């Protein structure tokens, strides 16, 4: 019975293996489903188009009947050729009508022009008659004047032209003198009026100048009083006093302008604010200083003054601020001394030793990884080496901190310890400047996290005995070699991370579609690396087995599924030498 069952199982397995491949069958099924859907869509579309064709055919018959009725009504042929001839005849008639309309329009324009010319003819005739009358009168006048000239020539014995020239010159001179006399009289009258107005304006300006001088002196005096108000100059400019031009001598506009310019230069760049902004600032000051100072607000010479009152007395804001700054500086010096003591105890008490221990452990871990990777390479001789590299350049604060913590605190001299304390304080202050809201413990954690100071560098070895290159985007590797390097680096990083968590951490690696495009001997080496690193693994793949001598034991689940049946998981156990079916 056992032999029959084995034969039946072998026959079933052979029959299952003769089934089409999953990819080809799935593709054929997908194409069949897509073709069926396309056929259904085509049938639906054909039905819709048939209905549409019927609708269009009925509409065409209706329109044809209407067309024949209209053609019969207007005496037109039904066919296309006859209608085309009628259309061409109509177009020719239309063009002839347009040409006739253009000719008629041209004729109308010429008639209008003819009528205008006829109307202008009468005017030209009247002007000709007037010109002829004028010519006759001019000829008569010339005749009379010629007779007079002839008579004068005979009586005076000289040319008539000279007499007429002198007479015209005398008349022109008379007219010029008459015009100048009238102009001089008008000018004299205007100057008299302007003199009266100028006298009146001068008297008014003299009074206004006296009033303005008094106002100018008052303004300068008020400016001096405002500048002299306690605490005003210090609050507005930050200086102890403001030098204004001396007050000896008369008050002139230049003196006031120089005083105003001195004030403007002193407060240049301070900006401006209205009364509402001033009130809001005063309210904010009262809220922030509640319990420490009383805020007293007064207005003197239109200047708002704010004084702070405490147990020591009343002082302007600037003076109180200077006193507070002095107190803060003294407190900061005291805090600095306290920080130095804390940092001294903290550094000497543990942080230096802890950094030194952690750095040494990290270097040892990287060395152990390289020892494990030394015997692993691809079939073409490609290997991997890891290095833990400091990101900080030589001479930087982090580089110097790493140098100083290399020696133990018990043997480190005092001067290097002071330097280490100063460098650590700078690191913490940088973190505080980045985020002032975080706690001091967070600042210490961010400043002293040695893992952020380094990065892992992957170096590719081979295929030549002296070939070494850093892993970059342009490294000339095949897909399988690239995946090998990636897996090796991944396993080393996982081992380093899990080793840092302690012995209680679950050392498990999960891989989906593991070792794709990696050749079989290299897969055995990678699985052997997982075993040597003491990493448990759970992985899935299309065609992956754990039957390698580097793996001492493992469990496999092969998923089998025939067409139209549920999937079945076949569990086998690998003991390092053979596979065993597990019930």
C-alpha cells in the first residue's frame, strides 16, 4: 500500500509539473478576460450605432420630403446638379447686380461733384467781376498819383521817390514815439501800484518775522527741554547725552535747523510709532514686569515718559535696563562658573570615559564585520569592506573632541581637560541656539551623540588583487554584484544595530523576494554570513531554497496550487545535509 501511495504521489507530482507555467497561464487568462470585455463593449457599441443609424435614416427621409416640397413650391429641380446650376446662375446674377450697384454709385458721386462745381462757378464769376472793378479803381488811383508825381517833379526839381521815402520815415518815427510815450505812462502807473503793495507787504512781513522769531526761540527752547528730560536721550539713542548747538547769541533759522538735524541724526533708523502702538507697548511692559516693577507713565512737553519703580527707587526705562543688564551679566558670570564646575564633574565623571568606550566598541564592531566579510566574495572576486569614517574635517571641534577622549580621564592632563570642557560647552550651546525650547538633557543628547559624527563607507574590492573603489552611483558593477554589495552592507548594518541593543534583542531579519538576480553560490555565501553573524532570518522568494551547507538547519514552506484548487503549504526541514518532509 505504501508503494502504491508513493507511485500515486509521484504521478500526481509529475502531472502537476506538466501544467502550464503560472506566468503564461495568467497572461492568457488576462488576455481572454480583456477580449471578452472588449467583445461585450463592441456589441453594446454596435447596438447603439445601429439605433443611431435608424434615427439618422428616419431624419434623412423627413428632410428629403421637406426638400422636395420646397423645391416644388419654388419651381426648382430636385437633383443636386440642377440645384448647382440654379445656384451658379444666382451667383452670376448677384455679381452682375453688385457691378451695376457699383457703377450707379460711381455715377452718383460724379453727379454730386458736377453739382458742386456748378455751384462754385457762380462764386468764381462774382470774384472775377470784383477783381475787374478793383483793377479799374487801382488803375485810376495810379493814374492820379502819377499825375501828382509828375507835377511835384516839375515843381520841386527832384525825384518823387525820395520825397515819399522821407515822408514815410517821418510818419513811422512819429508813430514809434507815440507808442513809447503811451507805454511809459502805463509803466509808471503800474510801478506806482506795485510800490504801494510792496510797502504794505513789507510792513506785514516785518510783523510776521518778529512773531516767527519768537516762535522759533520758543521751539528751540522746547526742544532743549525735551532733550533734557531724564532718560529720554538714553532711551532714544542709547547715548548718555546729546550735544545741541550752543544757545548764546540770537536764535536764527540755521541754529534751529542744526539742532533739529542733530536730533534727527541721533534717532535715525529708530522708526516711528503712533500713540496706539505706544499704549500697546506700555501694556505689554506692565504685563511682563508685573511683580517686579511698577510702571509709571507721564507726559511732559508732549513727550511720553515711562519710569520703573521698585524697592530701590524710581528710574527711567533706559537706566533700569542698564542696571538689569549689569545684573544679568553678573548672573551669567556666576552661571558660567557653575556650568564650568558641572561640565568638569560631568566630563571627568563619565562622559569622556563613556565616549571613549563607545568609540572603541564601534571600531571593534567594524573590525569584526570586516573579519566576517573577508572570506565572502562573488564568483568574479568582488568583495566588500566597511569603514566607520568621521564626517568632521581635521581641525574641527568634533575631530578635536574625538582626539581628546582617546585618553582616559585619569591620565589626561589638566589643559586638555579644560579644552575638552570648552569644546563640549560649544557643542551644547550650538544645539541650544538651534532649538531653545528643548530641554537641557535633549541638548546634551544631540551634542554628544557620537553616531551623528560618523558615516559608514563601503569599499568594493576586486576583481583584481589591488582593485579598491568606494561604493558610489557610478561604480561599474553588474546587477548581481550590486545586489551582493547591498546585501552584505545591509547585514553588517543590522548586526551592528542589533548588537548595540544588548543580548535581549531579537536578532531577526525579514526579507521579501530575497536575493533576486544573485547567483546560487553567492546566495550560499550570503546565508552563511547570516549564520556567522548569528542573525535569524525569515525570507520569501519565487525560487529560493536553504539547502546550503553553510546553513546548519532551517524550515521551508513551499506553496503549491493547482488550477481551481486552494493553495497548499508543504513543510520541509533542512538539517544541514538533507531535506525532510514534516507532517
